[in-house]
């Protein structure tokens, strides 16, 4: 998918993550901050990149402000931000396909 | 050298007969030579010890660079006294190389972090270490490693001469002109002054700082005029709204209540649950709520609690007023109900920190405890508990009375959710061991209960009461299945804090954290 416009998903509540995607042209530029950086920073990064790959996003500026979200939450927030950025979050979500 | 909880303690710390932790009650039966303070005779009758300023009181007590000043934390997050004294000592008198020996330090004391960074404060001895002080110490900015002790370990160290207090500062809600202090009757009341008592007896000099001067004699005094050099009246010793919350409320969170109910079930299944039993609970959500469910079981079996100790709050005072607990003995108050009850409600008494928890005296209350219910930041598969360092390795907690009550009680129950956000509370290795696993008996989480294998007798009690329990390894795996397996923290070599076991051996060290890259 191609990131067409800036979009946000998620909150700054504890156990959530706020994911912002913006159009980019130099691959994935990920900026990550997390309240559990020392112990889970590596895993959070991997989850975000893997989710973007599954959605076929190859160029984007991605900002993740993580407040201790579980992996399932992180995936959902990344997916939602990407679909919103393409104006595709209104319906026909490929449940069980690109979104699992 | 590896200690009994598997922590590697640098040989460089093992000087002057200092040993690594060997297991609970290791020091039993040994003799100690108690230290005595070097004090001034006040033989000529005087009308008053009122002194016009903190600076003048410091000068009168011979304050100089390199000294150790002590403080107590009954004013909690509302305390103004630590900052007032340190400002006067450093900015007015120009002192440096000072050590702060406090019963606890918190967010109220952020300005001290600045003095650490300037090198004016070079030593910290405390139970609690939080806020900016925790951050700068974790970053390696304090000249000597901080020494972290439990509430019982501190009076032991003071009485044994390991900590020599040059000047003790008493934050007194009321005092008379000679220095008889009480924690009630003023405008910034804190109730018990238990943590200040040992300091006042063992310090060379004692300065009372109050914002409510009352008629002589202020009785019954928690800190007595016979130990006091000077009395300074200031505008305010603290922000009363932050000293004690209006009331420690019982949690309505269904997860907390479920855990609290299970704690009460566990207690009711053990043989110590009989008329006259003794009890301490923390004021955290599920720990405090355990009171409520326990009362139900007490009514059912028609038994009463003999006595309760600890930090005291409203729900315990309620039980006392209802006649369901015989006596409440109080080292610190957490809410206004506790503050307004001490020495007022019949059966509600004050005690010193030494009387509460000191392992080296001959009769601390913790040693007669049947049950204690405590929280944890982390607990590992060896039942070792961490209540000091966050998951990022930064100092932000306090052992408090945790290790003392755990070691003294017949049944120590840790109650904690299995995960907090993404952090696994039940884990393979805690960041820092603050309470050794040989003192912890039962773990209650929202995903199940585990009994320490060293206590097959308690496991049998749970079985008899048909309370399901699993191994702590199963709970750990459940936690990791939800949050993922955490990466190990990475540390520099520099030791930033030494964690003393309550008996004075070294339980663990905290090193400087390597930032995430």
C-alpha cells in the first residue's frame, strides 16, 4: 500500500501505542520511543516493520510512541494508521488477509 | 562473590568484615556493640531552645562539610524540610561533601538531585529513592554508591554505628520550645513519628523544625526534649494535602478485588488464622482490599485479629473502632484517618522503626507477625522480589518494610497482577533483589496462585481448602506468552547503589544502566 496522507492511530494511554504514518520516499523511516525500550525496543521495532511489510508499505515515515502496548495492539495500530492514510479504513478491510 | 540469591557482589565492597547475603536469620545470636552519640550537656537551666533560623541552628550544632544529616519521611510527598535544610547548609553556609541519611526520599526532594550533580551531596543512605534523585544516581552522578536499606535495616545500622548521624532533623507537626515533638495537634499533621525516634536517640545533634509551636510540655512526646539541641519555627514544614491523602480508598477494580479475595482465601486456609492472629498489609490496591475480604472470614469463624502493625490507614482504624482488631501499632500513617486516630483511638499506639522491624534488637514486632500481604514490582521464579528498580533499571522505589515483614512473618503473601502493561511481573530474574525468596511464601496473581516449594505445609493447606495453585514457572511462562520474553538489561560496571539485606549483608547491587541503542 502507498501512504497517501498523514494518518494517526492509537492513544498515549498506558498499554497503548500511538502510530503516525506520513508519506516518504526513502524506504521506512522509523522513529520509536517506548516506556519499555530497554527490554522490548528490539521486539517492538521488529513487529512494526513486519506489519508494514505485510501491508506492502515500502516508503513511509513512521513514528511510534509506545506506552507498553502488547504486540497485538501494536499491529492493530499500525494497520489502522496505514489504512487511514490511504482512505481505506471505511470498509472492505481484508480481515484474515493482509490484516490478521 | 555470589551470594545466597545468586547475585554477584564485587569483592571491592566486601571490606571491614562486610559479608554477602547468606540466607535469613544468618546473624542470629551474634553480639553487637551499640554506638553512642557525642552530645552536648545542657546543664544551665534555659527558658527555651528556640533558634531564629535553620542556618543559626546548623552553626550552633557545629555543622561542617563532610557531615551526615538525617531526615525522616512522615511528611511523604509533601515534605519541605529536607530541601529547606539542604538549601541552608549548602547555599547559606557553603557546606559540601554532605551525606543525606533519610528514612526515605521521594519526588518532593528533586532539588537534592541538583546538589548531587554539583558534588555538594556525595552520599545518599535511604530506603526510598525516586524522582530526579533516582535518575541522577542511576546515571552514576553520585560520588559514592547510594546505600539502600529496609526500614528495619536502617535502625540496625544506626545502632551498630555503621551510620553515624551528625545532625538529625525532625520535621515536627507540633513542638514546644524545648523540643518535645508530636505528630498531631498542628497544621501539618502526620500522626506517627516512628521513623524519627532512633535518629533522635543516636544523633550527635538534633534540630527540631516545626510550623506549630505549642505550650510546654507537648505530651506525650514522640521525640523528647532531652535529645534536642535547637528548635526552629518555620512558616510551613510541608504541604498537608500531600502528607496524607484524605482516605486510602478500597479499590473498585475487579481485578484487584479478585486477587484480594484470593489472598483472604489463602489466609483463611492456613493454621495461623485463629483468634488473636496478627497482620500487616500494604496500602496498594489489592493488598488494602484484602482487609475487606478478611473481615468476612473473621466474622464467619467468629474470630478477631489480635493486633496489626505497619503503615496504618483508614480501613485498619475502622477495624479497630469496630473492635475487630485488639491493638494497632503504628510506625507511619498513610491517610488522615490514621493520622487522626493515633494516640486518640484506644488501642492505637505509636512505635519506633527499631521496635517495628530491626533484626538486631530483641523483640521487633515483625518477628511476631502471622501474616503480611505485600505488593511487588517483579517477582522471579526463585520468589525473589524487586520493589526498587523499574524495568529500565532506574532506581524508583523503596524496600521500606517489605524485607523485614517478609522475613519476620510466618506467612508472607505477595499479591500482584501477572503483567503491568507490557511488563511481566512474574519473571525469570528480577532486576534487583530487594526481598530474598527465602522470606516469601505465597504469590497471588490474577492468573493463579503459586506456593514457594520451601513451604509444602502451606501448599497442603491450600490443597485441603481446594484452592488451586500452580508452579511459579507456569505463571512466568503465562506472562511471557502474553508480553514476549524481555531482552536482558545492559549495564556498565559502575555500582551506583548497594542494597543491604536487613541484617547488613549485601543482597544486591545496582549498576549504571547502559542506554538503549
